[in-house]
């Protein structure tokens, strides 16, 4: 396995982890499609904005949930994920991502695996890269540690925004984005995995929202918008389904990029589920920064 492959793979793992984190920061509950009748958030007496504010407050207090979903990002990646996340004190959790297609899945196949176990802690996350990585690049170590501060330093404004999101965002990010969209609408009622739910939809200016919800100064915000523009991503369509307890049960996010279409579907269930995350042993862990330093020419 050459140095260029190792570097690309290390970055791919960071992207996949970001997407699982974003999913966990986006919605919550259990989900599907069909007709049903919802009360509470679905009451016709409530405007979409008023209903979403209630949903936002309720989800903030839910503390944790199980997550399950699928992400497709152009030709780069298709990925399934399953696990549990908590958000009462930063974002923490255990998630397994299975890369099912795309160039990043091909990179992982070179390492003899398609599944990655992630552990999210307040200051960063960890990815188990398997035995082949440990023997060829990890110095016998299976885990890569991705420190948020280091990722922010390496990623410029986008890195700073990612750090803020992973450390501070609660699972109602989709609700916040819809509230910021200015055109949110109540679509109707549906049945999501056997649960009655109300469907809301809207379109969000991604760079504008991310900038307003991150601790970025004017120059960083300008850089962030430039990065989004270079990626060809300007707006994102968000659909959420909310149960009678004002908790999200499903979300779908869609956007167009230069590398293809992005679509992510996430289901949430078992609010309040216990989440315990164990930091991998230091003796079995190497930092992402050290990995990059091993590949100076890549």
C-alpha cells in the first residue's frame, strides 16, 4: 500500500466520520412512508415555525438516541451506518459505518475491510482501521485519533465549522436549518416505520447557515463560502418527519455537488438509550496528524 493511498484513505475516514456525525446531529426518533394522523407538532392550529420551535426544544432535552441511515455522495461514497449517539455534554457515541460503494469504498478494500468502527468523544473521534492498516502503516496500531482542533487547523474555515458542529451541535440541527430556511412548509402526515409522523420540508443556504452557526470571523466566513462554491454546493433540501412526542423520527437531506448528488437518510429511535463510549488504548492508537506526517509527498 503506497503513501498516496494511505493519505487518501485517512482523509476518507475523516469524511465518513463527519457524515455519520452530521447525521447524528441532524434528527431523531424511528421512521418510513404512508398516511397517518399526528397530533402535537402536527396540529393544524400550529404554524410550521411554531411547531418546529417546539420540536427543537423537545429534542434538545432528549439526550440520546439510536441512529441508522444511509449516505450517498456522488461517485465518492455510499455508506450505511448504525449506532447510538448522545448530546447532553457534547457529541459522543459509537457508530459502525459500512462503505458500500464509490472510490472511498475501493480504497478501504485495499486495506481488507469495508466496515469502520467509530468512537466519538468531546474533543475528537477515533476510527478502527483494522489489522492490515496496523501492520502496514499504523506501527502495529489499529486506531486513528482525529482531534477536532487538528482537523480545524488542517481544514481552514470548513475545519473550524466542522469542529464547532461536532462539539456543540445537538441532534435537532435539521430543525434549526429549517427554521433558518425562511420557506419551511408542513407537507402532510405519514407513517414512518409504524410511527405516525408529520412531514416538514424546506431549502437552506448551506454556507450562510453554517457561517451563522459557527464561531467564524468575516474572513473565515468568506473562505467557507468559497470552499462551498468550489464544491458546487449552494443549497440543501431538508425533509423531516416528527412523531406525536415532538421528536424527529426521520430526515432526508439532498444537495448537488460538482462530484455528484449528495443524499442522506437517517432514522432515529429509542430516545434516552444509554450511551457509553470508551477511549481506545493509547498503545493501540496513532494520531491522524502523525499519519499525514508519514506521507509528506502524498
